[in-house]
């Protein structure tokens, strides 16, 4: 995790690099929400503007992800290689 903001009740938003299993796939294809219980809110690609995440958003290894969810679930997702 590169940046971390925790709110009440163990909810947080983090900025992180994408795990390898998400790289080269759309968010729908990688099923992040159903596998890990977290939500990718946005994606920032180098040299491009921030975009809100959609199911058809394709993730590359150079992207930064903004992800929200409960702290324990975020830590598990961010710990993926």
C-alpha cells in the first residue's frame, strides 16, 4: 500500500499498485470484489487522468489503484504479489 486513510468502523481507502493477478484484465474479468470483498474505486495510469473504475476498466502493471473496503480485506488484497 502506498497511502492509507482509515475511517470509522474499520473502513479504509488505499492507493496501491495492482496485484499481478489483476494486470492485463478488466475489473470484471479479475473479479476483485467477489474474490476479496474490496472495491476498486479508480485507476490512475501514468500520463493519464484519474478515471473512476468500471467493470470494463483494464488494469496494467503501471497503474495505481484506489481501493476501498474493510481494513483486514484491504490488507489481504494488497498483500497479493
